[in-house]
C-alpha cells in the first residue's frame, strides 16, 4: 500500500508526470509526495460529495451515524464509499460484519480493492489490513497522516456519489488531515443533548471554521427514549441541545435520533439497524430517514464542489 516514486513507478501511468523524473531526483521523498498528491487529486475528482462525520467527544454514536448514513445512501441507489479514519479504534468492519482481509485479495492495476457491502457500498478500514484485529495501533502523527492519504490514493474507489468518512473524537491529526487533503469535504457533527457534549460540539464547529470546512449540519443522537412498556418518552440526556447549537452557529439542524436498544444490539451483531427498511415502524429508523433526507437535499443543493452551508 506504500506509495513510492522509483524509476519503474515514474514510467508507469500512475506516475507518468512525476515532476522529478527529468532531473534524476525521482526517488526523493518530495517527488513521492508530489506523485501521491496528483493521485489523490485524481481519485477525489471522481467523488461528488465528501462527508466527514465528527464529534467533539467520544460516546455520542458517531460511528453508528457514519455506518448507517453510508448504508442508507447506498440503499437509496447512490454509489457510496465509507472510510474509517479512526485509526486507534476502528469499529466499522465489526459494525458491518465484514471479516475480509487484504492479504486474501488480489491487487488489480496497483490499486487496493476496498471491502464490499452489498452492491453500492465500498468500505476501507485499518482492520482490513491487520492480521490480528485486536492488536493496538501505536502510531504518532506522521504515520496517521500518511495512512489517511494512502486510504485515498491507493484504494480503488472509482466513481462515487458520496464518500462518508468516520473520524475519531476531537480535533486532532485525523480530522485535520481530512480537512487539508479533501478541500471540499463537509462536516456532519454528532452530539448528544447534554451540556458536556454540547460544549465539545462548539469546539468541533469552531475547528471547521478554522480549517474553512463547511458544516453540512448537526445531528442530535440519543435524543429521548420511548419506553416499550408504556410508550412514554423519557429524555435521558435531555433534548433540544443539538438544535440550539445549530441555531447558535447558523448551521443546518439535521434531526434528532432517539435511543433504541436495538441499535446497540445491531452494531454488535454486524447488522446495522437504523438503515434497515424492514424496521420502518421503529421511531429511531423514521427519525434517521429524515436525517438522510436532509443530507441528500443539502448536498444536492450545494452541488459538486459547491460551498454548502458555511460554518
């Protein structure tokens, strides 16, 4: 998966325009980086909409939103990629029940084939490349930055309508690398309603302002719980905080998703619940469908390469 720029690669189609080929410095790190930049640009040009799903803190259901958003869009007929850049805690493979290993795959044309989930969803995660998925990833910033760049440059994404990117909590190397590498990415910020989570969401939106990333909208997850016995709603983590933050920063509010124990069970079993058409009677599924409706509408309005909602 490592991108290099030697004499043979410079003669290939992928590196045909290596800027250092003529002066004999083709093997330098700078030349390899320049080639990778061109490959990244070419790969991203084939993807209409890029969505970074992020949160200011852990435990808000960000990966659940990422997985179900990607799957729901795929089930609506869109060509979708799901890229897991939570390198220290990758969960996407398990949540989708994917057990593929890169070591069992054949590389075609020098590109890595992503995992497939159904006909319309391509998936990449660091777990795909690990022999033992329980091994700890002990990496500093430069390795993480290079891994994310290679996720874009070396994967056979092809033509996509959406690339959904699941980021780790916070505003560190991973979301910063996405922001600097994918200039037209837009953020979906996930929060729970309580004040502690909302304080961290402010940091996430201010991060987007700082790196000039448009905010597609805010999702309030774990917003209320409907008791299965009495049908009364209980606001375990309060409610309405996400909408309040969205109004405060003048960004779209995408919707509230209530707590449903079946979401947890589905994630553990590798069978996502929120995007399941067979569960349409569930309040959480109906609420999430409205979130996906708004994502489709906002991305359609912004168009390819558009500015979208400003942070």
